[in-house]
C-alpha cells in the first residue's frame, strides 16, 4: 500500500504536468502542433486554459506543502514543476504533441485523485 507521502508526490508531479500542458495549449504554436496548423484557440478557450494551468500549478504547490510543510514544500514544488516541464517540453511536445495532450487529460484527474488520497 502506498503511503500518504507517495500519493502527494504523485499528485504534485501530475498536477504540475497538467498545469504546464494547459498553459502551453494556450499558446498559438503549441495549440497548432497538437490540433493542426491554422487552428488557434479562441479568446475564451485561451482564458480557460490559462486559468486551468494556474490552478494545476497551485494545486501542485498545495500537494507539496501538504507533504513537507512550508519550509521544504516550495523547494519540493520546484522539483515537481521541473519534472512536469521536462516531460512536457523536453520529450512530448517536440516529438509527440498529441501524446502530450493525452497524458495531460489523464494526469489531471490522476493528480486530483492522488491529492485526495494523500490527505
């Protein structure tokens, strides 16, 4: 059985990845990479993606602070954001942009579930 600490670590990384994925889809270039050239997000979709990205990163911070407290939590959050951003921008967006979206769709609910299991 996984410990509370492990669930919170999974939540932090999954939510950071989902947050960065949403923020990247709010940008024209990455949106076109995923959905095809000539397709740009509408102004409303861009706002929702930015808000969802910020929420994902904020929930990732919450998971890290819940795991380690305010002394070490923000440092752990930097690591979780680094892992999420590296997976997204270093591996998936350049080589398999549609898989980046699929993983984001899976990681957001996984992160929320892990956050609830870790509390």
